[in-house]
C-alpha cells in the first residue's frame, strides 16, 4: 500500500480548492507518529468543510456542514469517503456539487 504524506496531501487539496473556492483554514491536526493521521477544517462559502485522513487504513473522508453554523457546533455530513488518490478528483467534485 502506498504511503501518503498528509502534509503533501494537504498542499494538493489546497491547490485544488484555490482553483474553485475562496477558503479559510480553521484547524489543522497532524500526527506523524500515529500512522500519519491528519485532519483539516476550512470555512468555504459559509460552511464548515472537514477532511480527515486515516493513515492506518489509507482512507480519507470529506464532510460538510449546513450554512452559517459555528465551527464547534457544526453537524457534518459525509459527502466523500475513499482512497486519498481518488479524493483529489472525486472529492473536490463532490464538494463542488454540494455548493450548487
């Protein structure tokens, strides 16, 4: 199984986001010694967008909140779950579909 560097993945995600959205980084957590797990949270168009990477299972999950909720109270809905290699194309497409 290919090892993913979470910080490189974050850079790829943000490059794709910049091409499609204006965003604000809300939180970044990275645990390099715990399978490289990480979590990023953004505010995009008034919604909380959270991306969680599970390094042990090599899975990534994209979750989105309703509009105009506070970050600490946001109830999130999963819009993509799968391999990090699929996320850059399919995850960003799923995110775009949620903002239509």
